[in-house]
C-alpha cells in the first residue's frame, strides 16, 4: 500500500513537473495579426497590389475554409494522414522511422506530423536528434493549447514557400496569380510540395524540379486511393508555369488609398475588374508614351448599374517623379472647365426655361460687369440650345445660369455628390459655367452618371461591401434630353462632354454608354499649363477608346414618357402649331418635357416685359404703329415676332427687315417698342481700303470711335472679340490679316454698327 502511494505521488509529481515546465516554457505562438501583409484584390479575388508585413514578409491571412478542398486532400495524403487522430506526435510513424534508420544506417522516412512541422517553422533549428525531440515536445504543448483547426491555420499561414513568401495564400498569389480558394488539383499538389525544399523547388526558378515534386504528391494520392489514376494523369499534364515572382501592382493608387483607410485589413475586396484595369493601363502606357514625360492622366470607369468602379487609374507610371507618380490624381481638385454645362441645361429643362432647340444668344453680353467670352473668342449669334451645349459655347451657358442662379446650381451639384471648392471667402457666381471653382474626377463621374441613369447620380463604390447610394439630380426626362444633346452621332450609344480649364491646365472628357460612365483628366500634376492641350484633343480620344471597348448590355435606349418631339419656330420658341406661318422665321424639331414648349428667354438686361410675340395696332392708311394717346381710330390688330435685340448684328438683313417693328405714328405716345437708336462708327468710311506703310512689318493701323451708345462697346473683328472698351474710348487696332475685314461695334441692349474694310 505504501509502494502504491509512493507511485501515485511520483506520477502526480511528474505531472506537476510537466505542467510547470509547460507553463514556464510555453511554445512560441505568434500573433498573426502583427505578421500579416495586406493584399488588395479585385471583384473576383485576384490580387491587384500587395503590401509586405512589418517584418518584410509576404503573408496573407487565410483560414481552412478559404482554401480549395483539393489542397487538404493533397496535404494530408502527403504530409500527415492521421493529423486528426494523433496528439501531436504519431508514435507509429516515430517507431517506423526509427526502425528503418537502424536497419539502413540512414534516414529513410520522416516521422514529422503537421503539428511538429508548425513547431519547427515557429522555432527553426538544425536537423538533429535533439531538435527533433524538442519539436515533439512543442507539438504536444501546442496540441494541449490549440484545436486542430488552429494548428492547421498556423501551417497555412506560416509554411515557407521560398524567399520572403510565407503561407499558402501568399504563395498562391505569388506563383499562380490567384487565391488559394481557386486552386486546381495540380496547383494544390504543387503548393503542398514546395515547403519540402522551398529554395530548390521554386517554380519561377526551377520549374522542372517543381513539376517532379508536384507529380510525386499526385502519385502519393493515387497510392492512398485519394484520387484516381486518371485524375492524377490529367493533373500531371498541366504545365508548371515558370512565373516570375513579383508583387502585383495593378490600380496602385486605389490600393494605397484603400489601405490607408483600412490599415488593419488583411484582405481588401475592391470592385475592380482586373482584366479591364490591365487593358486600361496598357492603353494609357501606349497613349502617353508619345507625350511629354511630365504629363499625366487620371481615369475612372464606373458601372452605373450598381455604382461599382471597374477601373481606377490615379496617374501614369506609379512612382515616377517626373509625372508626380505618387499622387492620386483621381482625387485631385482641379478646374472642371466646361464639364458642368450639361447640368446647367438639365436644370433649365426641368425649370421650364428651355427645350432642346430653344433660341439662345451667342453674342457678346454684359452680365452686370461680367463679360464672358467663348474659348475661340468668336460668336455665332442665334444658336439652338442643343448646338450650344454640343459646341460648348460659353455665352449661352452663362445666360442660362443667370436664370437658374449660381447659388441654386451649386446647391444642386453638391446634392449630386459634386461639391465645388471655391476660393477662401468666395461664393458661387456665373463663372461656375466656365469652370470656376474646383472638383475632382471621382465627383465628376458621379454627377455625370445621372445623365444615363434616369437623372439619379451614383456614388462610385470602391469596396464590395460599400452600399449603393444614389441621389436624384435631374428628372429622368431632362437627363435623357441632355444625353441626347451630347450624343456621338457616329456612335449613338455614346455621349460625352469635354472641358478645358483656363490657361490649358486641365483637359477633361466625361462620357457614358447606357451601362457605364467614365472620365478622363489629362494635364501636368503641378498645374503648369500645356498650351494647345484641349479636352477634345487629348482627353476625348482616350475616353472614346475606353467606352468603345466596354461591353454593351443595353442595346437600345427608349426615352421616358415625359419626353416628346414638337416642331417649334424661331424667334418665338413656341410650337409651330401655335405660330402663324408668317411669324415662323425658322423651324426646328425639339425635344420637350411634359409637352411644355417654353418661349424664347429674355436676354440679359432686357426689360422683363419683353415678349418674343407681341400684338400691336397698325394704322391701315400709313402702316405705322398705334399706341395709347393716338388720335381716335382702332387700327388693325397684327402680331409680330421679335428677335432679341442683341442678335440684330447677326441676322440676315432681309430677315431682320421682315421681323422689324413698324415705326410709331408721330401723334402716338411712346410704348417701349421703338426701334433702337442707330449707332455709327467714325474714323474710316465704309469699304475703305487700307495698306501697310512701305517697309513696315506690321499691318495698317486704324483708330475708330463708336457713336450713339453709352456704357461699354465690344469690338469684334471678323467675328472675334478684339476689345471691350468704354463708349467714350477709341478702338486703336492694327490689322495683321489681309482681305475683307468686318468690324462690328456692339453697344448696350443690342445697339450695333458695322464697318466693312479691305486690307491690302
């Protein structure tokens, strides 16, 4: 009894000793979160960019349920068939290995379990008998502390695969370009074989050795009846790709942006389509290989069916200092140029100010001291809204913005997800129509998506878990009409708008198909001007290439029920059916909303009571106009269509005469309909011929003076604005071109005078 008692005490003491040793010398279990790399993947889990861990190791977090089943079939067959049965050490395997070693005098087979291999990986030592015994003890310790699943996860994340690649997920990305969840049988067998000798079996350096090791794993699976010989033969026929081990670097700016937002995420799931991204980057590299090395671009492609960003290019040549390649230009705040004009027209449509063919003014106008000009400094006179937007004319856009008001326009853009950055202390003003303020490409793409998405803008989704967010900007009908106005007539499923900022600093093109919206910015990151670089020349060709390469899911676009077509007349703007034929100077076919046909807008500074169609009384004997205060007599009632006075200089003289107001009878009181007082230009006679002085390299010079108007005079030479001067100032001009010259002086409220010259 005493002997038994001492035996029990000895066992208890031994157990306590083992427990004490285990407590004092625990196994070196790592903190996985601190050892992980970050991988940014596309919509199908393919790697876009990877970031090394703090220890400069490539290790991507993975759990057993995220790895293909074939990998575990191969792993357990080749490494440890009894993993789920032994306590960390397999006594039968140890006995077998020992007996074989004694008989042959060398190591014939190993006895390491997966748990022992994890112990060796976490605490590397030389291959000695003592080290093997320590691995066994560590394996027993780990089995006491961890579940089988936790031990397996340690192997999946820490197994060596050559170089600084550790873990099956990092190896799968590095050597195969895919996630471990997508491994084929042959690929799974290859990754099982690699940790046996990572340096000698790397497929990027030793593809033949890697193939033989893979086939050995497959044969073991056949021997153990895990797979059929036919399956193994098919897997053995798969080549081992001699891939160059390289860190993926697609959409690098987006990857950097998302990692900064989610620094602790091991895997960041984006909405990017890697095939589209790779094609875009190749296209951009070719396109910009011909341009100045300091020029860069930003591109964003969004599927506006769900807001997913499919391609994201923050700049050309990531990291190149000449192109400021570290900057994400998708987020850079730049002047948007004319890219905001579609929303001016859309709001004007929704507010009943215009239809698609409304008569607008492309003439020099003064908006309470603000004198905008067209990009080419020329003017075309009367222009339809659709053509004014398509040609990106400045004056008509400012005319509409004045009616909408800059504050309301800015507020609507902000609601659409396009907040405009204004100078410190600045407030919205009419310059917004021409690119005043600043915006970034992402916000512009978001706003423009509304034009092809029923008037509702979509917030670009960068992460798969990002929610769908949309905001109504325009009515569906207004959005459809604007998109139709911008439609590419050669490719009618495309629509686009270009923009060029002041001083040629930014070139833009934003466009859409029925399914996608894309935007392109081109310029120098430091804001240096690129003379001659315009959106239509540099950004639009790239945008059209991108849009035409996208698949077409919606073959035909039908207008909303709120949109219809109506024949209209100029100058009234009214429906042709409501306009007498003699008052319809020009006829057009317009897209209108809800059947409403608004009349021609009042010109800036015009009397608010001005109407494009007026009814007057005419003396049947003299043909003169009657008004209040005339001698008794009712006269004949007639209607007259009135062109805005500011268009007088651009109207055909015959047309102007037929549409002019009859003179007022002398005994009648003024009624506000009198013709404008005539202006004249002094300094040279009509049809004068000018010649440069002999020996002079400059053309002839003339000093002209406008008479008959006050305020400001805008001087145009052959349709191009040459100067804007006070009425009292003289126009001193040197004519550098030869041939016929048309000099036009335009005063306030449409007064004008024309002088024709010939320069020899």
